[in-house]
C-alpha cells in the first residue's frame, strides 16, 4: 500500500515555500528594477553625450545654441530626442564669468583685440519624463574667442 | 478479501531488505529546488550589480572628460583676462567656482609639473631687420619675438637655463654668435660682444641639447612676466632679409627650463605657421552621483595665441597677445594622472 503525504508535511512545505518565496519575490522585483535603471542610465548618458558633442562641434561661442537659457534650461525635442519621449533632456547654459556685465551676451566681435572675454557653463541634464530623478548630467565650459583648430 | 500472509525468511538467509518510504520527499525536494533557485538568483544579482557598477563607472568617466575640458577653458579665460593661469582645484557645481576645495563637489584640477607648459615663446611678430654689424661683420638677426610666463603664481618656477637654435638647411659654418633676452646680452658671458665661431644648429632629438647656449645665471620669468627685446644673432647674412627668411625653411628656438623641460618655438615665413603656444593640463573628477566611484581623466591642450594674425608685426604687445582670438590646437588625453 502506498502511503500518501501527511498533512503535517504539507503544512510545513507550504509554510516554508511562503517564507522563502517572499524574499525571492522581492529579489526578482529588485532585479527587474535594477535592470531597467541600468538601461535608463545608459540611454540617458548617451543622449546627453550626443548633445554635448554637438555643442562642442559648434566652435562658436556666440552660436544660438550656446545662448544663455532660462533657469530650467531648454527641453530638447528634435531628433534624436524625439525618438526617446520617455527621457527629458535639457540644455542649461549660464554665464560662469565675464569681464563686463554683457560679455556673455554680446556678439562675438570679428575684429581683433576684443576685450569682452567671457566663459559659459554648459550643462546637459537627462531625466525620466515626468520624474525629478537625475539619470545623467554633463558639465563643461566654453570660453569666448577660443576656437578649435589652427 | 484474503490477505496473503507474509513469507517467513529463514534465519540463515542473507537478504537485502528494501524499504521504501515516501515520508519527507516533498519537503526535501522543495528545499533542493529553493536552494537551486536562490543560487541562480545570487548569480544573477552579482551579474546585475556588476552591470550597474560598469554603467555607473562609464558615466563618471564621461563626466570626467568634460570636467577636464572645463578646466582647459577656464585656464584660457584666465590667460585672456590677464589674471594668469592658477594651478588649483576648481569646483564646477558652485557658480563662482572659487570655493575652497571640498570633498563632494564635482571638480577640475589644473596642475602640471613642467615649467615648459607655461612658457610662451611668441614668434608671431618676429622678423629679420636689415643686417647689423657685430664683431666687425654684418650679421643677420631674428628679433621681436617675445617670451612670457602665463602662470599667476611662482610655482612651478619658470626660468630659462639654456637656449639652442636649429635651422634648415644648415650648411657648415653657420652659427649663432650671440643671444639677447630682455634687451640684455645673455650669451656669451662676460664682456665679449659675441662668441666666435659660435654654436651650430641643434637638430632633433631633444633632449639633450648639445649645442646650447648655457645662460648663467638662469633667466627667470616671474608670474605673468614678459620679456621683449630678444635677439638671436647669426654668424652670416644668409638667413633672412626684408623681414622674412630667404634661404631657410625654418628657424627653431629651443628653450630648456631650469627643470629640464624644453619648449620649441618655430619661426617660418607664413605667420599662421609660427609658434606662439602654451600648454594646459587639466584633470576632471566627478564626485557626485548615485554611485560615487572615483573616476579621473586628464587632458593636455595646446593653445596658440593670435591665431588669426596675418599682418607682420601684429601680436607684438601684451594686450594683443591676450585679446586676439586664439585657437585650441590639440586635445590629448594623458594616462598619467598627476602632476
């Protein structure tokens, strides 16, 4: 005659499964969260790098894209940022230092001997759309009348 | 129903009794299964942690290079405004960027252990005036080149120990017979107006300089100091006339600083190709973030003053050197972190 499972066995087994299942479930949930976060961080950094490299290539302190921005910056919506609507990438340009009150905003003078030197702080910030969590942030400076190349 | 009686086994018979009991196998099986799942999840956890770590480290490395670039721009700005380059740590998150160093601010650090980096030899306004007589014979002179220390501080000290000159082509017999710096004869030493036969050209490689004029004592340049009235006297009149080179492709002045580092400044006929450079080394250090793994990246940038100068004689004064637009010739990432 084959013996069946006892009730005690079943109760102990179910209890153990329940006790062990809770942390395992939490672990799985954290895994998923972590994987999503890593992906978000990587995508956000790549988007921020794209914008920073583009600004670097402008080679013109007085370019419109390097104009001073409002305090919250400018939300970037053109491609490739439009392809990733779940990420909000902003460009923030502020005047870091200037020799006169208007050096940061005055046009670049074509003639030599310009004395309106200035330096801008350029920051590109990426967040999840609708969230205040910072995913990526890049900061650099650009100074006036210094161009790239001989 | 009849129950078959159990057979009696004789006492002298060796048999194996096989007993099968199902008790506890479900529990054992569950424990084994859960252990296997936990082991698998532990492995995945480790992998995910590493993935997050690598992602965060790469982020910080990217941030570091842009911080280093910020340092380069700050140095150029300080030079152009006349403040001079200050070697210290700057914090980027503070708008004034002038707070004392703190452990938690993203920062860039301007530093260098080489005096040559801050020694600017401006060949832009250099030219050959009409030959002049020295030691009884007409000689060519390269004049109007300017020397400058772009540092705002006394460390590292910038002082010229030796000067060598190279030129091409260099037929035998052509030498340098005198060197003036700051309007004063620095070589040869003593009362002699010139040194004959002089020193020949100093072709590469450098170092060491083998045909150099040793300046005794060394010629120091204080913070933001400028030396003008500099002249190289040649033994012949075959070098230049009417302002530029006639028979030579180039002339190079090689300045060895007191710390042994060498700055080479080239003079050619085309003003755009003349050297007028100094070097900035900047290290970026992001210190803020969710995973504050320390990442450092260091950039070396070469800056040329008066990049767009085209007219002879331009860029021959301090204000012009600072205010004329300059250009960033090169960016190079350094593997050495400090100094």
